[in-house]
């Protein structure tokens, strides 16, 4: 979806996730602090000394989201631009997104966990539009499991792999709670922010890309272009080690079926059937 929207001459969305407001769990169960929490621990944005410590944090060991910024903007220039702002978290987050967007007038960011922070984001950016991408929970879960198995090299991961079923039950239970919580928030956001919040199904993007993108562009207030649905490349498939050929991978919708045990599938059916049914998913 990010690549599709970035095909617009008006939209520039960062490829990497900032986790500015959202905590992450990585391959373990202990949440990692959000970037905002890391900044607060490093210094006070409101003071010059604190601001410089925060800039040093960003530039000395840049995380994935910040690396393109560090590569294209001198530290002194970034510091000066931040100095000229109101020195708030909102200002720093916006500056980062603006740099990622380049000359494009509309900037954006794609951290999934920010679905928990929509009220804060719309308080910071009153004219913003929020797009929430939902996908079959089983497909999303399998994607995460494969990523964990690819990147997890710790002792805990090795132990869990020896008891795969127990691992799947533990991890899937946490995932199911999060997925159901996100859909519960969707209902609240839809009622509270009808003109600024939109839910889009991943499956509709894959099977009806032009129709779905045209509707989304109308919501965002930008022109649809054919480039949004032609020549796209799947850059982040959890199921394959190599990058996909150009084009939309329609097989991604059902590929999870070969990777989920019958018991875990029944577990999802038990806890996700009713909420998933509201959005056209048959479990």
C-alpha cells in the first residue's frame, strides 16, 4: 500500500516505521519503548541542551526510520530546523515525515501500532487523514510468525521452537487480543472521525486495486494515477526470501493456509469469528 500511495506526485510516506508513539515487542514478550519514550529519557526538547542530546541520539546510532534523514540532512541543519520549531514531539515527528516526503506536499508514516494512538495523532495534526489497513487475522498472524522464525536467534526462540504448538498458542492468544482490540477501536474511530478515518481491507487492495485506490484517493483528496497499480513490487513478503517480480501478488491472500496448523486455525475461529465476519472474513 505504501508503494502504491507513494506513486502519487502528492504523497510521500516513509518506508520504515518510526514507532514514535507505539511500543514494540520485537521477538520477545517485553515491550520495547516507543521512540517518544527514548527521547524523553535522552533530554528535554524544550531546552537547547536537551534538544541537542536528542539530535545526537538520532544521528549517532540512527534507527531504521531515521537513517534516510541522517543520510540526506546535515546534523547542524536538522538541529537548526528543530530549534526553529515549537520544540514539541509533534514538531519533531512532523519534521521527520516532511524530510521523508521530500518535495511532496503530503507526508505520512505507517507504524501499525499507531492505530492505538489515533486521537493523539489527530490532536497533533487536526487536518490529517488516517488509513487503517485490516487483513485476515490468520494471514497476518502467520506473517508475523515467519518473521519471528527468520529473525529470532535467541535461546528463548530456540526453546520455543522445540515446542511449536505451545509457542503458537501463546503467541496467537496475544495476537488475537490485539487484533480484536484494533477492530474495536475501528468502530470508535469510525463514529468519532467519519471524515478523517478510513478502514481499507488488504484483500480489496490485492483483488480490486484500481477501484480500492480510486476510493482511497477520493478520501485523501488526491488525484488517482495509473502508476499506483502498475509496476508495483512486493518488497516485504514474509513467505519468500527473494523480492517478488513486478505486479501485485494475488496469491498472498491465501498463502497462509499452508503454514497454519488445524488446531491454531480452530483457535482463531473460536475467538475471531464474530468480529472478523463484520469485515467479510469467513473463518
